[in-house]
C-alpha cells in the first residue's frame, strides 16, 4: 500500500504466497521494483517481522539497499514492543513522543526522560537504528508517515476475501482495488475541472502554516546564500510553546524546525520569509 498526494490509501500490489518468510518477502519486493516502479529512494515502512528484516539486512538483495530503497519501522509496532517488555503506560507515551519529534533536540530530551523512567528501555532504544524508527533522524524519507495504519485499514476492507478460494480471492481484490481507483480518479478530475490546483491535504497544511507565519519576525542573514533567521512569538495557550529562533536555508531547502524536510511542504518559517 502507498499514499497518494492527498495522503489517502493507494493500493499498489498484492500476492498470494505459501508463507510469511524471507524468501516470499524477497520475491515480492523484487517484483515491486520490477513491475510497479523503477524509482530509487523508495521508503518502505513495515513491522519488524523477521522475514522482512532479513531481506533488508541481506546486502546481496541490492534492490533493497540505499539508494534503491530505505527501510523504516512502523512506530506502532516499536511502541508495542516496548510496552510488551516493560508494561509502563507513561513509557509507551514517551516512546511515541520521542519517535514523532521533528527536531533532534526534542527527541533527545524525551529520550533522557525515558532513561530516568526505565534505563533498560533507554538502552534498548539506543541500540535500535534511529533512522528506522524516529522522524528526527529519518532524512525526510517517510514524508511524515510513521505507521502502517493505511495498510491495516485496507486489510479490513479485504478481510472477507481471506477465506475464499485463491481465484475468487484474486478476483475480489482486483474489483475492490479497481473501484478505489475509479472513485479517486473521478474525484481528482472534478477538482481539477473546478480549478483546484493542489490537493486538500496539502492546502490544509499550507493554510495552517500560513496563519502561523503572520506572527513570525524575519531577519535576512545573507542574501547571496539565501540564509534567514525567523523568530516566533510565545504561545500563551501552550506551556512554554513558541519563542523559538529558527535558521532557514532556502537554497538547501532546510529549516531547523525539521518540518520542511520531514513533510516536504513549506513550514510557517519558510512561508514567513517568502511573504516578506
């Protein structure tokens, strides 16, 4: 499963296999590269199933190694693993907060709290590859997607087909997917004909950031290098929120808030600069 530009479910490929193993996952992912897309830098988010991990750990499977593909963990499964090991409710929430943080400093601050609550959990998380389970170290591969919830959602759609004979199951899946594509295509055409250039998901995020940008103060640091400093006011509605200083590099397309790189949409600091 993938997501479309409107951040909605986009079915890509299905297979019927003998078992959930390294061999079947390797075959399936190779088919994905061969028949579905030949693009590089694919981000594949999955649970930590041993068969999937073994495929990405096998350097002989070159189609699954950077820059061809980048493997990331579903945050829900990481949190579940921590909860199964230690069963501390506040620890579960902390891990979720640490992984979802878009700035390294925020991630590190939450990780320090985890160490105070449960040192063993802190060691466990430190030993995990941070690129695979945190947004702050992701490098912008996930586009902000932290879970496999969309896949689980579509699993529910196809739940009734699992007990069918293989031929009937394939036919049911085909027609179900086709109805999705037909409905989404018609919706997209209607929006384009109405003059809507950008999808609702992107516009909602942009307009929210645009409203925040009105209160930002912009200082130009270097015209040639396109470097700027953006100061944000304090937010009385949040405990200690706001009153931050961010550095924006328009040429390098980076902002120290981390949101521009993570979500691939201009953050409020970038919008403030462009408005000025």
